[in-house]
C-alpha cells in the first residue's frame, strides 16, 4: 500500500513538472532571448533626447519608458551578432503594413531604412535601438489595437476589449518571433481570413478591369435557359471571384453558371436562388476598390473584438448586417438562426452581455417611448385598442399578456444591460424570410427560439424538450435561471470569411462603413 502511494505521488510530481514546464515555456524562451542581448546600459536622459529629435513618435514614450525599465536599460533589438531576428521581422512587417489593411505613412521611414541597410553590421547605438522600439509600438498600435476606445464608441461600437500591455507582449514575440506573422491569441482569427481575402481582391484588381455591368433595374430575373447580352459579363465576373479561368463566353444561361449564381447570392445575403436578379447584378457591379475598402474596414473591426471570446465554453454571436445568430459550444457552431434587428431609427447596439435568464410565456412591458409614440395615438382613435391587443394597465404601466400574439412571442432570453436589449421569439414569422430584416425597436427577434432554448437547457434533465414546449405555450410567465451565464456578443461586420474561406459581403444596414473608411484612408 505504501509503495502504491509513493508511485502515485511520483507520477503526480512528474505530471506537475511537465505542466509547469509548458506554462513557463514562453517565459524561459524570452529569458534565453534576453541572455543573447547586448548588455550595455543607457539611461532615460538619452530616451528623452530621442523624442526631442523624433516628436512624431512621442505618444509611445510612456510605453518605451516601461520597456527599458523592464529590461534594465539594456538593448532589446540587438544581440552579439547585430540586429536580431525579431527586429528584422518587424522591419519587414512595417514595410508591408498595407497588407494588414492599414493605410498610413511610416514616420521616419528613411531613417529606419538606414538602420537595416547602411548600419546593419555596425555596432548598436541608442538612437537606432529607440527607433526600432518606437516602430514596434507603432506597429502594435496600428495592427493589434486599432482606433482608440473613444473613436470606436463614436462609431457605435461598445464591445469592450481588455487593455493589452504591448511591453509584456513583446516577451512572447522574443520567445517566438514567428508569432508576429500570425497570433490568434492577440487578434481574432477572422482577421487573418480577411487579410487573405484582401490579398486576393487586390490581385484581382490588378489582373482585370472591374467595369459595371449594364442592366435595366426593372428587368425580369433571368432563369436557366435564357439568353442575354449580359450573360457573358456576369459569367466572367463570377469566374474571376472564384479564381477560375475556363470561360465558355456563351450568351446562354446554363447550369454551370447557375451553380456560381447560387453560391454568389448566398455569399451576399440574398435569398438563395438561381435567378439572376437586378439586385444581384447591382452587387456584381460594385467597384472592386469598394470591396477592398469593405474588407479593410472589417479588418479594423476585428482589432476591436476580444481575441479570447472563442475560448469560452459556450457563447452566442449576433452579426447585425448578416441578420444571423450563431450559438457556439466547445468551439463549434451548434445552432444558426436568422434574426430580425432594429430598424435604422432604432438601431440595435453593438455590445456584449451575459445571458442569465430564459422567460417562457413572457409579459411584454411596453416601453414608454412606444406608449407615447404608438399606443396613446392608437387609443385616441380606438378606446378598445388595449383589449383587442391583449394588453392591460398595471400600476400605470401598459403590458401585453402572455400568448401566441404577444410581441415577444413565447419566450425571451435576458442578458441584463443598460440598453434594454434582449433576444426573443416573434409572432411575425414571415419577416424572417425577407432579405432585409431590420424591423424591430432595437431588440433581436430569433427565428428559432425554441431550438435555442432546447440547446441552452439540454444539460438540465428536469427540462425536457416537451416541458419547454408546454411551458412556452402555458400562458403563465415562468422564469428559468441559467446555471452558467452565457456570453452574448452583438457585432457589426459587413464582410466575413467562413470556415471554407468563402468571403461574404452584407448590406451596410446602418451605413457605418463609410465613416470608418474615411478615418482609415484619411489617416496620416
């Protein structure tokens, strides 16, 4: 028995050792990289002098002070052989920063060029060292961080992201310099997919002209078998988007073209069909330069998303422009549902919350704004309005009773927030079949509310699908408290690349892309 205990203790110790080693591997690698650095100290006076000479970089002074205090005022970017690998990689990334969807000028670029060309074999000096450090913070600010919180909120974005220390993040890059090429722990993985699409669309722009396709906005849709002068142009455009070169140039709408039409319409959020509509041709005629701008705009939005959201055990994501909800469990999508979002005058807010409650057969407590704007004028015309709409007054407030015609439907999902936004069912089922689905007062209507409730509650054996169904139709408001809160993220992406690498473009329903594009392209 004693021997067994000793074996267990020994095995536990070995496993703990390996776990500890794994956790500390980056730290150890960073220390090894530090050991190769040139140990020649300088001081804060020389740093102050650097910013006097380079005022365009002064915003990075606090971070650089912290960096060199951490490294005891020793060189970071030089080892005993000269400029280190990470510095070379950073220099390459700075020179190709447009590949990151960023339009900007590089401050003191000529001076930086000399550091990596004229002085590549010379001894390190503080000016060159500081310049590379400043460029690191410049790059991190543009590529990893993006616009500041105030600008994001002015653009209607209230999804919080934890503040990152790029002084500390440099340790992980020193341990593994290749992480600067791709690091999904720092930037949302979607960013890298959009980056690949950006490169492909820029290549398409170079290869061929992207003329508009002439068409009559009032035209009848073309169907398989039809013949038209515009069919060859449509085929050519769709083949280019698919990176295909075999072109029959036929004026006849054939089955091979129909497959491309169906795929394209799905990718831009149109109702999937093989009909070539005026709306589809209009989308095909959008200049490729505008598509490139759209990709860059959404790469910027990716910088604003917490990169760790995908690590959660389960979470729900709603993308407003695609009118779609996706529920993830263990990193995999388990449910997708069409949604209806707020109309332009009642825009759904971009933010996040924690789902805590599911309410079956809910009352609808009518917001004061709707009472003033809609119900009071209706009551002036029809005194029986409340009764006819299954409504009642309780303590001065108007509410709608539970039932199939309740505006919230048969169930709602609450993640308490100051915006008073939640997910709910809807009696107006036909709206979910429309291409444009911005009709609500701000809340989000879900096409598959019962399936969502079943998925959320599937581990609670007391709540079977049958019980959920009967409670939804029970006519009595019933609250269910989730055992574990579920993060809910409401975002705004007009371009999104799926798991198969297919890019999808969606209507800019709240017209937010233009303002963000102006900030990106006007930045100096």
